[in-house]
C-alpha cells in the first residue's frame, strides 16, 4: 500500500488540491482543514462528511498526532512538560505554560539539534531530523486535547534550530495563522534563532509580524564562539548589524536572549560591551540565569545578580528583564529540553 499522507502536513491550498484530485469540491478542503485544527484526531469525528468520503480519506490519508509518552507537572507553577513520540519513534519535548495573558506552548522544531551550543541539552545527541509542518502543529493540537485548554501564544524555542528547518517552519506558521487553522495572530508567535543570518534576512521578508528572538548570550566574539560554534560562520558583529537592519525594515523590537553564565557572560566588562553594542537599537534584553545542564560544567548567576544586571542595563538605556523561571523543577526551562531517551536518566 502506498504511504498515506499526513493531512496536517498540508497547507489549505494543498488540501484543496488533494480533495479535488479525489473528485471532491474545493470547499471540502476547507472543511477538513478546519476539522484538523479543531482537534479532530480521526475522520470519523468529521461528522459533516459522508461515510463513503470518510472511508476514502482513510485509505489515502491519515491524521498523525504525536503520542504522549509522559507528562510532568511542575509543583511550583502550572507548567507541564510533554514527552512526545513521533511516528518514526523519535521523541521530542514541548512545554505548556500559563501566563496572565493566556496559555502558551513552547514547541520543538527538530528532533535534536546540530548547532552544538555548549550550554544546551538539546544538542547533546546531535540532530536526528527535521520536523514536518504537521509535526510542528501536532504538538499544539495534542497538548490542547490533553489539557482541554486553548492556546493563544506559541514560541518556537524547544529543541532544534527553527531556521535550520526553514521551509517547514514557514508552512507551519502559515497553517496555524489561517482563519480555518488555529487563527493565531502572527504577533502572538515568537521564533528564536541562534543567529543564522541569511535566514534572518529571509524571515524579515516572509514573516515581518512574527516576533524574533536572538540567542545572543555574548556581545564578545571570542566568548560567544567558545560557547556557540555558529559564531564562527556568523560572527556577532555581523549578526548585530543584521539585527539593526531587521528593526529598521520591520519597525519591530528584537528580543535578545542573554544567558548569564557565572564568571563568563555576567562580568562588568562583558556587560558594558553588551550595552555599548546594543545602544540605540530597538530591542529588549531577556536575561536568563543559565539553567543547570549537568554535562556542561557551566553555572548560572544568581537571580539577585541577574536583577542587578537588569538594573544596570536599564540605566544604560537598554530595556532588560529577567526571564521568569517556569518549570525548572521538571527540567522544562530554557536549554533543558532534550531527546526523550536521554532524559529518562535520573
Ligand atoms: N535554537 C534556537 C531555539 C532554541 S530557544 C535558539 O538557539 O534560539 C532556547 C533558548 O534557551 C535559546 O536562547 C538557548 O540559547 C537558551 N538556552 C540553551 N541552554 C540554556 C541553558 N542551559 N540555560 C539557559 N538558557 C539556555
């Protein structure tokens, strides 16, 4: 039997084409698309389709949601971390978070990651593979089913480098933004990158309204390179220049994620360099005291030190906040997500 297509991988237009190849009118495409994003997990739930059509669909297509292997609930807040199994057995993690403004999900873009950042757990086993558009969306749909709650904000900050899987990322964003999809506003979406410059340029044309976050972590090329191999190909000076162009082109504020590594990125000299390089840019600095990842041997600054640093940057005219720490007790915080297999270890 030929392989069935996962309908969640299709854009609305592609869905309409598939349906018309099956001899169906094009409005059926829209109907099915909207069922998918309402959370239908089988064709039988699509009650306004005839039984013969549902059977025909079943032969040609499927709705593939990731399987929930484990849910960990934080004892401190309402954060939940999901370990999800993809159809080929690869596993990924996604995190559900509650904020005053609504529910948010942090989703993965790849199984594993090949960027090699020294402080991050997601890259330890290397890259397994890219996620398909349907696997991006499947994380949200499955978690909405499990929690019974709708999500209003999405951040692509789980495992993987979203700009290393660019085409699928764009297809996914297009789908969930559709009125018939999840109808999520582009401004409620945030994509974070470690700094793949050509893709940042492309993104500013393709997705002007989506929030962009840059994992900066140091304004000093030497220090950045010692933590982030990507800095060799795309040095921080060039990255910041591109960010400046981004803010001019889009008129939108950029978020810089800055991990506070004790004795490395939290020193006076490093912070003064940061301030001088960001001065005058339409930006915001999100300070993240490095979360512990056993393998890395690096440690984070205290929250008191982080608050001092935020005050210092503010004093220099650079808006800065310390990121709230959600789900740290279940290893769901930034940089702690990893392939499920290894997170099984105590
Ligand atoms: N690959 C993308 C998406 C991942 S986002 C990117 O690099 O932006 C996850 C964020 O958590 C990134 O800013 C990443 O640098 C940061 N991070 C990774 N490990 C961390 C750790 N141990 N402590 C705090 N932040 C970490």
